[in-house]
C-alpha cells in the first residue's frame, strides 16, 4: 500500500479494477489475483509485495502454497 501511495496510484483506481476483476472471475473470464493481471494499476507493486511474502513464508519455514492457502482461509482477518 505504501508503494501505491508513494507512486500516486489512486486507491479508487485499484478498487475499481478489483471489483471489475472479481466480477469477471465469477463469470469465468479470468483467474488468479487482480494484482497479477497485466492491466492491474498496481501490478508492479503487487509483484514486489508477493516477493516479500514469499521471503516471509520462507523465513517462517512454511512452504509458499501452504502459506498462501492459510492466508486466504476463511476467518483470517486481512
């Protein structure tokens, strides 16, 4: 989030993209995370943050897929 603010990427642009992406995902038109999409307004920032998360999971000794699954589990506050 800090990077998007620093680079003056409007939160509203990110939210609007995410909402459209989620609607497209429900329709089966796209898959994955909104921030991974080539047209995401914060794609570079999302990529950087994902790399930090991968380092964090490695430092915890938790495999990436396990970490990613648990972060997305119901009941986890984001």
